C-alpha cells in the first residue's frame, strides 16, 4: 500500500477523525494538545500550517497525528527546531528530528 495523508483546516475535524480511528478521549486530548503546540509555534513564526494524520503504510491501523507546513514556504532548520521544541513532552519522532538537526 502507499502512504496517505489526511489534512484538516481546523481542530474540530482533526479531533473527529482521531475519535473515528478508535482513540479514547485521553489520547485524543493528548494528541490535540501536542500537535496544537507545534501548530501554534509554526503559525507564530509566520508559516501556513494545518493538522494532519499520516498513514505511512496506507494501513488505517498505522497512523501518526502531525502538522503539515505547506511546501511553498522556506522552512529554516532553526525555525523547525523551534517548532519541534514547542511541546512540553516531545515525542520520539520529535526527539529524533531534533537530534538530526543538531547534527547538521
């Protein structure tokens, strides 16, 4: 299967699909808080960004909530580090990306 990404203009539709994927309220709230911190920082820095859910393998049981910064913008490594660091409890993926950026 091929990768698939669903995009959301607002938090309500993002939240609705997280519930549709079978997540309990506590995990939905956790994902929304986490991704909102990233999204708010990206927008504060002037980037156009939206919520998304990625399905890396195309399997509906294998998904990752995230944000998408639109490609037409020049995202700097410095700004990406600020966006990734905007959360109080970074995910393993956030930590991995931060380490790779620090190594540059």
